[in-house]
C-alpha cells in the first residue's frame, strides 16, 4: 500500500517536460516558449528573467487565462500475478482531462533604475484519470497535481547595457492520487480495494537573472531558477469492499490497518536558461533560447507511514532534459503584431521508466499568436499552440502485486491562451 503513497510527486503527461506546465503568458505561447529569457518587453519577464524588468519604461499589469486540451491514449494490456493471465478491463480512452490555468504578472517602477515585480503562475500540474475498469488500474487511477507559485523580484539597471534581477519564489504543492489494489480477492470477488492518498506543502526557492543589451536592437538573457524542496505531509485511505470481510477477515483488517498519515518529499528541479532577442528591422524581431532542467533530482521517493507500518521506495530514475526554440514577431500594422515559433522539449522520461502516471514523451511545439494595441495603455493577446509527440512504449510495474503493464501511448495537446496587458 505504501507504494501508492510513493507516487505522490508524479503526474501524467504535461505540457512541458516531466510534469511541468509552460502555459502562462499568451506572449510565451505565441512564440512556442522561445526567447522568453531575453524578450524583456512586458511584465511576464518577472517570471522568465527578472532582470528584464529594468528595460520596461512604465509600470504594468499582465493577466492571462489558458485552456489546455491534452490527449494521452493507451493501447496494450496488463498482467495479473495472482491469476497468471491478464487484467480484465478497457484501455481507457483519453486519460488526461482538459484544464484551465491562469497567470498574472505586475511590475512597478520604483525609481529610474529600480523595478519591483510579482508573478502568480502554475508551473506544475496535471489531471489524469482512468476509468475504474482500466486494465492498468493496479498501476494508477487518478493523478491530480496542483502547484501555485508566487514570485517576487527586484531588478536594478547597472548601466545602459547591463541589468540584473532576482527574488524569492514561494511554491504551494498539492497532490491527490489513487489506484486499485490487487489482492487475492480482487479476481475472486470482482471487487477492488481502492487506495487514495493526498498531501501538500509550501516550499521556497529563488530566481536570478541578467540581461546584456548590446544596443537598442540586440540583447542576451541568462536566468537561473532554483530547485524547491517539498516535505510533503498527508495521509492514505483504503476503501475496502464489504465482501472482503466475509471471505478473509484477516486481509480486510490488514487493509484497514494501512490507513495512516504519511510523509515523503520531492524536489522540483532547478533550471538554467539562455536566450537572444534581435529586433532585426522595425517590424521584424527574431529570438531563440535554450533551457537545461535538472530532472535527475527526481530519482526516487522514500515514503514513510506515520503509524509505524514501515516505509517504501519508488524509483523513477528521470534524466536531465533540454529545451530549445526559435520564434519571430512581425509588426503587421501599428496596432497588430503577429507571432510564431517552434520548439523542442526533451522529456526526462524514456521507454525504460515510463509509467501510467507519467506517460510523457518528447514534445514538439508549434505556436502562433497575435497582439492588438486596443488603447495606448491596453494590449490584447491571443495565442494557440499545438504539441506534437511521438508518444512512447511502456513496460512497467507500480509494485509486485500490480503486475506488468505493456503497450504504448499516443500524446498530443492543443492550448489557447488569452491575455491583456495594461500600462499605467
């Protein structure tokens, strides 16, 4: 049962590598997340590179809302160690539910060289749900993760070329997960015990950035986001079918005794980003960026039940990953700017360690967007992104009693983000 709790840090396919979420600003989406670290032309730079605040000429608020429409479909089968055959059930269809997300950014001009900013984002999260008769129900049923990050930052313009910025990130992490538990009575009675776990924590990290402005058209950006450790406290609850007590009072009692508070920890990864932004002509801007993320921190989870029933270890063995992207902005008219971009986001998950909770694979992102200057101080933004993925194979087991699930996943996503920026 503790293996269920050990999945506390896991999620399903997200829209950045691992269980990350890139959706935040419509401006990011329109360029397929390319160049964010060097753009420095609106308030969302608080999150992507706080040094960029120094390049803004006024105070600004930027609000965004996103619709995320993912798809992750499994095809395959799962073995049952108790019967020697396969688990009966269905493949489950699309396992990832559509979701909404939002983000907000603000910058205040404190003095000619100083800027203060904030960001509220959801950098991690997922909603994965399989039906109760899913063939992989002994691997997982529901994986729900919510992560909300409050960033505070201060920037300083050292001179006309060089600016720096940074500040703390306060991060709230919550997870609710469930799976069916395979016991000798599962096949006999046709009923499964269901394990549910939950937990949350608040952790603190930081973000540091620098911008070097060669001239009025060309600039380079560098940003470091620290890792954030979450010491998660929560509990696990097992729902035991009443019929179990009639067949095996001892097994029913053992399952009920597993109800307990539990603890584990997860370290959200640190990352380093480098980017360039070039205003090639008054109408055309080109940009590019690359990011390295230390997903190898997600190596294993050690979970301890507080009622003294012991601990367990779940090995994930993720590897570090790279993101690279290019983008372009074109000022079609004085009021209308068009955007596009393409990026590659390497997954930390491979065929060797893919699970039903994290059926992630490499991502190829194609984004388009438009920004319209409605009023001198108000800009509207709309962007669309399609995520292509080759999917991947799975040959894994959540535990010895869960059996092996074998097959493959097809992944994709369509996201839309709308935003409004106001200067004052």
